[in-house]
């Protein structure tokens, strides 16, 4: 196993603390707030899942933490990585951290690898830049990394070009590149979306395996609850740029509070349903971030919405479990929730006034 | 392999067609005898009559047209370009060509090299600062350079650098050593290179900007690769395709422009040879040079294709 | 500048058009304008020509004391006419052939395309040199020669545009209601092809004017009368440039502004209509 450690790294315990992160983009139609006051923490070796629909801000969030944003973006808040504030006045040069301390695996391996550069070269690049390896050593390490990510015949593959590999293998190469310098934090942005179902499981397994071996923290960004179910310790649910619920995985699935989370779960088709059962899609569309709603972002689409939801944005409240936070005025399990549920069962109109 | 055979056959057919067109121009536009000999054709002086007889034989003028063409083509291919009737002693045209060709080639090669050397850094800087003031100014500059006719640019450069600043000499001697000749060729090469560089730069800049928006660039950054390295190592190579294609194809266009530049700067190359020949009404020379230049042009395009396949591994067969 | 697709033609566009109209009017009305005679010798006793620019001679005079301003205006007549005729011919012949070839496809297309490619295989001026060297050097000959050279590039664009349009639904629809080939070409395809051709016309005219200049520098331009190319040539000798640069630079400036205006206008038209194209 290839593992590389240096001093000054957080060996255990709290690795990442995000405090009230806000990311705004300057666009032609005015500023857009894609991440609106998100706070979360991550320990060494922990896996965090960030779930949401497209447009929820989940990708922007992961890129904001990493700092991989275009020049039109502005970030506010604090991001503590180890003992450094990445947004503070003494913020380090991110190029030094990228690839070394934190890496990202991107969604579509077909377009994320340089088509005219050999695989080996692309893996060797961070090794040579960050660790000052010689060309020969870097190539040898690259072959070892390819073996770690279970690519057969790594010494042959190392000289090939991306288009000579299958989609699944390309994603493994991406992972190898991300792991090359032994980072403590790995971001995986929809790592399986562009892949076949059979390959998806293998990739997730690979990430989990590497995480265990390296005691590496993982942030898994996806729209697919199935992906996060088996591979994360904590799940954060994003909607409209805001964090609407965050909890340890088991707790989230069994004791969810936010109706959005419930709706997400219910929209997953299940094997034990009869065939041709109508899918429970959530009606409506995500909010337009150019003109964000005043109250709860989910209000226009929520089956349990009441007036207060439209007027005031609910703050993050803590549930019984202290690690479980959610933002909802009338969460799952509250009296109002049950009231509405009965009315729905009785076939009355959705969305009440009170 | 198949692909190359196809390509070469197509090029050969093209060259044949080109030769037919040129031949037709010579023989069908006006009286061929006149075209070859100039005013001497109508002369009744004994030397002229001799020339007429010689011409008729050399150019098979008494034979039917198709046969004439085939024989002419055969001669051309074996390097017999006929004879310079307009000059004393009637030296073979091939001698003139051998003498003049290297200068034209030097000019062209220098021009393209200069153009690439100017265009690539220019494009990299523009793309890195896209849409910022420096980039906008450079876009205006490109536009102006492209609009400027090459003879006008030649006159301007000649005035500024040759006369006012006196950096470059304006006369050429055939006996000058090789290095001096290269130095003398610099200003004319620059005249040709500047507008070409503007075209290349525009194209390369656009492609660079597009490439820079690709995902693999972001991925490279996420590995910790610095901005400059990303530009040179990751963005440049995939962006070069259009540039290289245009670079190759443009060689032909530059050939046309170099004809004029040679005359303005008085470089003894093929371009000035054509003009002198026209003044002397020595049309076989004109014809021969036209064929040579056009053949070179077609061959260059085939070469460009070859280079293209080498650069892009995806296209390799 | 065509990188940014602007929804409006922009103020600079109208300035360019304004210049083109101005220079065309000046050229057209030249014989009746209150300017000096382009062929007369305005010798001043005791002073040898060429005379520098002054209040009497705005662009100065050449070595024979002819007024450069008048000569430039009269040169515009020839240069602009050549440019216009050349591109008009090219558009007419090349445009029609290209559209027909693009529409009919098959054998016609293969033959026409081959002819285009052969013509395009000649480096730019070389074919013009060949033809003008062999024929006379009248205005009509030169203009038509350049016109013939314009046929291939224009035709190629016309064909490509037609090909892309012929696939579209409105053509299939027209055919479905029984419209014949000729009707389809004229009513459906031509109006759409005209737009990119309009841009090409402006750019092509610039090319033709510059080509004339190039031919002049090779001694192959029109025999009689001043053209911009010939005027610049006269002023481009080393001795002239040193002592009297205005001879060349007067016409150079006018030529450059005209060509620049044509290029810019053509570019803007292309940009402007590109947007509509995408909107389709």
C-alpha cells in the first residue's frame, strides 16, 4: 500500500470546520448566492455525504471548501483545515494544498482527464510537483497506485492514453491521481453518476477501502441517496443553497425531520413495490437563486407548508440526538405534520392555511 | 495505410488538374507562340525566326493539343522547364529556378517561424488575461494587422525600420555571406509574419479559452498544478489543432504574399523572378514558377495532415 | 472582434458604413468635385517637385508635381470599381453554382466541388498573375480576373451554407407541399444564404481591393489611370520614402481606412446574424 505522511498533519480528530460559509457569484443578472451560510465539521477518517438535487448548491459547496472556484466567486465565513483558516488573512496558497492535503475526484472521467497526456504522466504530475519525485520514481509510484485502485496490468496501462480505457477504469485512474500524495481529505463529486450501475458499486467500494487504509476523510457529493446510504458516517442535505438537515447516517434515515428529506427518501423507487407504481417525484422545481425566496426555500414545493414557512426562514434546530440538526418549522413528527398528513390521506387539498 | 494512399492519390489528381488549368491558360489564352516568345513571335528577323523554330520544337507547337499537354507535363516532371527565351543565350529555366528558389524558401521559412514565435506567446498571454484590458487592446491590434494590406505594411516597415531607424539594410548583394543574407531577410520576413501572427494568435487564443473551460483543466488545478504550468502543459497542446491546420494551409497564402514582399524589398527570389519575367515577356518562366509554387502548396497541405495525425493521438490510425 | 457576439451592430459599424458611403460618393462624383486635376502638373517655378503637403495640396504632390489628393480620389474610382465588380461576379457565378451544388448534391456537387478545390489549390495571387500576364490589362479584364478568382471561395461558402439549410425542416415542408426544386432554391434557400453571403461580400470586396494593390506592385494592374496600388507603388521606392514619404502614405491611409471599414462591417454583419442563427 502506498502511503505518504508528513509532519504538521492532523493525525486524528477534527480535520475540517466550516463556519457560516457563504459563496456568491457575480453574474450579468446580479449576484447569486449559491451557498448560503453552511456550517459543518469533519473528523479524520470520517465520511460525509452531501445530498441534494441539481441546483441545490452541493457541488458549489464542495468546491467552495476546496477553493476551486472561478474568479467571479466570492467566499465569506471561515474554513478551518487543521489549524489554518483557508479564508483568513494568513490563508495559504491553495495550489500547495490541492493534490497534497485535499483532492477531488470529478464526475465525468471522460472529460476530466487530459486527452493528450498519458495516464502515467497525469498521475505522476502531483508526485513530482508536491513531493519532488524524480521521473523514474514517480512512474514507479504511479504503477503502484494503479495497482492499489485495482487496474489490471498497471505497467502496460501507465503508458496509455485516457481514450484507451473504459469509463470505470478512467474513474479509478482519477481516484489514483487524487490519492497520489496521500491527502487527508478527499472530495468525490458525483463519482458514480457517469458510470454503469455495476461499476458504481465497485468505485464506491474502492473509495471506502482507501478511506479505511489511509484514515482519510471523504466528502461524497451526490443526488443519489442510495450512494450515501452505505458509505457515509454523516449526511448533510442541501436545498436552495442552504443546509436543511444534517445527521449521522443511521439517524437521518430513521429519524429524519425535514419533509424534504422524507420526500427524497420516498422518491426512491423500491423493489418491493408493484411494477408500474407511479414514482413519487417531488413536484415543482428548485428555486431560482437570482431571486431567493424570503422564507424556507422548500416552501413552494412542500406538502406540509404553512404560512410561517413562507414568511420566515427556519433556523437550524437540534433534535434529540445532539449531532442531528434540521431547519423546519413543522418537522416530521410534529403535531402540525400529523394534521396535514391526515388531511392528505383523506384526499383533501395539499397545502393548508393556518 | 489505406488513408494515406487515398490522400496521395487525391493530391496527385489535384496536381494534374492544376497543371491542366495552367497549361490551358498558356495555350488557350491568346496565341501560344506569343505567350512563349513575347513580341519576338511576330518578328521576321532571322534570330527571331530561329527562336520561333526552337520554340515550336521545344514546346511541340506543331502537335495536337492533348499530345502537347502530355509531353509538356512529362518535361515538367523531369525538371525540364523549358528555356528562357527572353535572356541572352537562352539558359534553361531550371537554372534560374535553382538560383532563386533558396532565397524564397528562406523568406518563407523565416516568416512562418517568426509568425509562430510571435503568435504563441501572444495567444497565451491573451488567453490568460481574457477580456481584461490588455486582451482587448491586443484584439484590436490583431484586427488592424489583419486588415492592413501586405504591401502597405511592407512600405510602412520599410520606412520605419529601414529608413528612419536605419536598422536594416535595403540593398542586397548576391555575394553576401549566408548570415548577412539571413539578416537582410528579417524585415521582409517580418512583413509577412505580422499579419499571419495576428491570424494565428486570434485562433489560438479562442481555442485556448475554450480548452481552459474544459473539466480536465479544473482537474489539473485540483492536483496542485500552478496556473502557468496548466497553461503550458495542459491547455496548449489540445488547443493547437486548429492553429496547426491553419498554419499549414496559410503557407500557401503566404507564398502569394511573399511574391509582393520580395519585389518591395528587392530580394532575388522566385517572386521577383516572376515579375522580371513578366516585364521581359518571358512567359515560360512565369509558367514554370506558377507550377512549382502551386505544387509546393498542394504538397504542404498533405504534410499538414501528416503532422496533425502525429500530434493528436486520438486521430492516429 | 467577432469573438464577442453583440446583439447590436454597434456605433463603430455605422461609422465604418459612413466612411464607405463617403469614399464611394467621392469616387463617383470625382470629375465634378472641386478638386485639382489628377493628371495636371502643378509645377512651381524655382522649386523642384515633389512638394510636401500644404494648404494647396492636401496630400502633397508626387515627383511630377501631380496633386496626390486628387489622384487618390480618382484612384478610388478604379480600385472601388474593381473591388465591386470582382465580388459581384464572384457572388453571382460562385453563389449560384454553390447553392445549386449544395442543393442537388450527388454528381453535380462532386464535379462543382472538385472545380472549386482546383481553383483553391492555387496560392492566392498566383492564378491572377498567370492570367493577367497573358491577357491585356484593361479595367474589365482585371476586374473579371479577380472575379473569377472569387468564384471558388464564395461558391464554397454558398455550398456549405446551403447544405446546412437544406437539411432543415422548412425545406422538407416545402417539398411536402409539392414545391419543385427551382422554387425551393429561390424561395426557401436563397434568402437564408444571402445573409452570410452579405458579410462575405463586404469582406470579399476588401480582399479584391487589396488584390488589385498587390497586382499593381507586381506591375500587373490596370494600365491607364491611377489606382491605389499604383499610387502607393510610385511612392514606395527607397529614395521617395526617404525624401517624400507622403506620396505613399496618403493613399496608404485612405486604402487602409477603407479596407478596415469593409472588414469591420463584414465582421459585424456576420456576428449580428450569427446570433439569429443560434436563436433558430
